[in-house]
C-alpha cells in the first residue's frame, strides 16, 4: 500500500528525518511510537502529502501509495490525489464549528464533486457504523469529545480512501473513549479493509496493532 524509501526532512540546520524507509501493507494497522521530537508526526505529514521531503531528487527519495508516486506532483494534482486516496484523523477533531456533524463529514465529497445522493447515503451508513446517528445535525460544540472524534473518523472515511493516517487520535480523550476508538479502528479495518498508520503515545494501542514501529532521532529502528 505505502512504500517509502530514503525520506529526509530538514528545517534549516535541524535534520528531523534522516533517511526513513517504511513499508505498510494493505489492510494493516501500524503504529508509530517514540519520544517527542523523534520525527513521527513529520513522517506522517510527508506520507500524507501535507508536507514534502527535503531534496527528494538529491536523496533519491521514493514514496508511492498503491503503486502511484506522488513525490514530484504539483500542488493542484497533489490536492486531488490526497482527497481521493487519503483520510486524516488528528488529536483535536478539527471539525468546523459552524457546521453540523453531517455537513462536516460531507465536506470532502463536495470538494471532489461527488454525487450528492450517493455521498449522503455513504454518510448515513458511516454514522450508523460509528454509532453517532443521533448527532447528525449537532454542531461540534454540542457533542462530547468522543462523539466529535467519531465524526472526524467518518469525515476521514467518507471518500473511501485507501489509507487513513491518524496523529495521536486518542490523545485528547478519556480512557474509555480512547479504548472505544481503538476498537473502532480494527472494526473498520475488518469491515472495509482500511489501512491505518497511527502515531501514538498510547502504549495500549501500540501493543495491539499489527506492527509497532519505533522512531528515534529521525530514524525507524
């Protein structure tokens, strides 16, 4: 699903990633752990097309998603590629406060110009799968943290992306909601064959994933 080789990232004189290689198979749930500053979130942003590696041609950097390379795509092409293939879940749900849960979830479909009726059907199905049908027309401020994060998961899944990247997805939740969300990731993988790459400090989540990758000093050990 994801194959990456020799990813470097520097900010001025600070070298954050020092030639990272990573391979994630379709349908895997992979966790990335390590101390703060190890480069975990930076790696996730590059794999998710939100940031670019430093001097990819010089370092012969290779990154492909489902066999398609995106390292040298232009911004407009990259945006379409991201919307079509990748979903994101962050520590803070990042829902738009003025929109309802349903409106937030439908945003990616409207950006990509998908059929409104089919998008609504998919959204209703996801709300049922995530047990939040009672929150369709609630705004983020009217939901609990766990409910808002489930809406964020629905938004990440609405375009049926090939891969979901999650950056500390349960870091802002209490232990019960965090455990519920952990189980949800595996249920979604089993039902839809989704692939998950999760950056986390949650030791319990890391231990139950299919593979745990440890980062230190800008490298995967």
